[in-house]
C-alpha cells in the first residue's frame, strides 16, 4: 500500500467510525458529539433537517480556517472526512444499527467509539470538522494534544443545545467530550512505527 493510499484508508476508517458513533449511539438521545454535532442536532430539532445534511453544512463553515492555517492538503482531507462522516451518519441512521437503549450505556460506548474515530483523523493531520479544525490548528502551532481545546470549544454549544432541548444534555455532552477527548489524546500522542499524516505528505512535496 502506498503512502497516500494508506492515509486515505485510515482517514476513511476514522470518518466512518465517527459517523457510526454519532448515528447509532449519540444522536438518538440528542447527545451532541461536539460543536458541529450539537448544532446539527438543533437544526434537526428545530427544522427537521436530516442530521447528515445538517452536519455537512455546519462543518463546511470552518473550512476557510483549515485552508489558511493547515494548508490545502489538510483542508481537502477535512472536506473528505466531513463528507464521509455525513454519509456514514446517513447510512447508519436506520433501525438495524441504532441501539437507542439506555442513554448512559449508549453514552459510554458512543463516546469511546467517537474518540477513536476522531483520534484517527487528527493523528493523520485531518480535522473531524467543526471545532476540530480550531483544535487541530491549536495542536499544530502550540505543540499540544488537541483534546483539551476541543473540550473547551464545544462547551458553549453544549450549553445552547441543553437550554433548548434538555438540561440533562449538558452533563451527558460534557461526559461524552471528556471520554472521547481522552481517547483522542491517547491516540494522538501514541508512538507508532508507521502512522502517515496528510501534513507529512504536504511537507514531502
């Protein structure tokens, strides 16, 4: 497998895992997976807009930042990841895949799964979209793991979502972010012998 193709495979895998966690475990309970996910949930709640379309639209608003600060390669990777995640959300949004059992059990499973998917994306220099763009920029220029800024940036969206739908969402959303960002930082800082990145591909040119 060539260098670029291996990046493509890992980014696709991360996006699909992220979309599965959102659609099967978090969104059925209106638990926002992050800033973009929270706004997508609100659009679905207010206007009945399909979650996959809402997520795609919200995520693309920050692509300008990705292009400016991370370069075209990372921005294109982010665009692809956003689209793949939205398609995964649409694909898994059916009774066959949606668990929708106990909210707290789904929160635990969904958060860990979500963190693994986002971690794969960020490890390869690709943002998961939304606030992940800013988190990746912060991680790149301050040389820190992206989990903490991701948690802080999403907080305001959680408060907005909770104030409109249900205040219990605040606790659930914070727990989701805490668990998922722990997994994100674990994967981001993990030293592996071969873990290609889009940012590395750009430097090779």
